[in-house]
């Protein structure tokens, strides 16, 4: 059996070409160039998809809870003390928010500017507990609203009642469309109140609130929102007690799946009564579409690599034809079919490594330049200024491994042709 170093030497001597006079050298160059181009594009495009995925995920996680609990077949929910004790004593949970959410029609005071608009009304109150040596003793929400300072773009985050008037936080884009300013009175009519107005002869007056501040709309959907005090939201949306959902934030959002699994295994959250959703489940359709687009782009870009591999097949096939004498001499000297096949593999792998190596350096360089300088810009109407990129080394190694396997596969047909060649016939034909 030939040693590995000897195989490399024979491969070099057998496949050596005189560039640029030899046509095979041109095909080899085009093969390496195609592999390098395909590899670099794969790495760059996959990094762009990863960047968009991370940006969208960050935006959604700023609004969506890490875990959301809702009641099955019921518009509202009231968690038990045992359930809250389990959640509050769990080391993974960092915050529990009882949320009331529903649709409402937003309108200005009679005679003011602006047309009625549909928007999402919500309120949140943080659940906390009194602790003792025995553990959790009491629960309360006491209208303790979480800190909304970071959400407010302009104005005050306090929506409590002042001088007999409740406050509201309105999406800035909605306020601009309606021409509202801080301090303006606006009216809210929920779906239950609207239904009552349509079925009753008595007029239904909107709930009047004062604009206290402006917030950003949903980062992805752009849906306008109105934030109210918990008691006022319950009154508006006809939620007597509890809330419409229990939102849980964890210390690490990546623990959501294991956290939900622990909740289900605890027995306190039977699946026929409670629906447990992770942050991924809440936006599953969007995340799935992004993953599907990434897979589709990967398949399309791999076609570029396949075109380059066809050049490798052509180059090796021409080599078999032109090197019949050398191959026949090696066969008569005792070179086995397996050793001959390994020579082809070495040649194909070497071309793949060179092309993939150049493509990897080029792709990583492009990703770094885009990340540092934002060379490719986006429209001014978009949420981001430039194409986001995130290099994942798992994708890089996958591309390198896949390219190497394809290069090995490209040597199958030429190697079979060489192995089927009879040494005596090849020598007599020359």
C-alpha cells in the first residue's frame, strides 16, 4: 500500500499541468473560483439571515414575554396561590406580570381632530409576594405597575388618576396621525361596550382619559397601543378579576423551553386548562418563515457550488483521457484500484479545500466589513440603517464540510472511468 505522502506526490505528478497552455488548468481555475465564490456568498448571505433573525428576535423579546400563560377556552384567568408560589420560588423566573389586554376604539373629544381608530389596550401589574421563614405567604398586585420609563418616548409614564382624571400612554405614530398632544382628552370604547351600544337604546359614552405620554408602536407589526392603569383596563374591557394572561420573564430567555417543561411536569398547569407558550410559540409563524427563507437561500447558493463541481468533473475526465499512458503505467507497476481512487479523491479534496478556504476568508472578510462599516445600506423607511450580519461558526463549518463532501462526490465518475481502463489497451492505443 502506498503511504499517504507518496500518494500526494503521485497525485501532484499525475495532475500537474502547465498553466495557462493546458486547457485543464483553466477548468481547474474556474472550479476553484466557483467554489470560492459560492462559499463566500453562502457565508455572507447566511450571516445576513442570522443578523435579521437576531434583530427581529431582539425587537420581539422587548415586547413579548418569555413565557405566556392563558386559560383554555376562557377570556380571563385567575392563577391560584400554589401556582404563583411555584413561579415566584423558581430560580429561573425574574418577573411575573398579570396582563389585561383587548381591542378598543380610540377617538378624540367631541369636536376635536382625528378619526376613530382601532388599537390594542393593555395594562400590566407586577405580582409579588411577602416572604417568611415558611416561604411565600401572600400575593398581591395592588395595581403595582412595572416601570414603563424605558418605553416612554415623551411625557410621563404615570397613568394613575390625577385630579379625578385617569391617564393613558398612546403610540407616538397614532398621536401624530390624530394630531394629539400631551394633556389632550381622548375617549376609549371597548368591544363589549360597543356591543352594548349596538343592542341598547341607552347611549354608551366612551371612557375619557388624558394623554400622559407617548410610546413606540410594536417594533414589527407597527400596531398602535394604549397603556392604562390596571383597574381602569379591567373596567374598560369587562374583566372583573385576574387578567387575560400571565406573562413571565426569565433571567435567560433561552431557558423558556425547559421552564415550560418544568411547569407542565409540576402538575399545577394541566394542559386541558392552561396554555403555556414560549416566546417562540407566540411568534412561531414569523420565526418559521425566517428559517424557511434561510434554508431556501442555502439551497439556491449551493447550486453555484454545484456548477463549480461540474467543472471539477470535466477537468478530471479530461485528465483521464489525456493521462491514459501515465495511469496505465502506474497500474502495471502495481497501483491498486483503491489507491487510484484515493489519488482522485486527493485531487478533488485539494481543489475543494483551496476554493473553500479562499471563499471562507473572503466571506468572513465581507461579513466583518459589513458589521463594522455598514457598507450595504437599507432604506430610510426601514427599522435598521444597514444590513445586519451575525457570523455563526456552525454555518461556516457546515459550508466547509458540505463543500468537501461534494468535491469528493465529483471525483466518483472520473475515478470509475480510470479504474475501468485496461492498462494493456491504453498502452497499445498510444
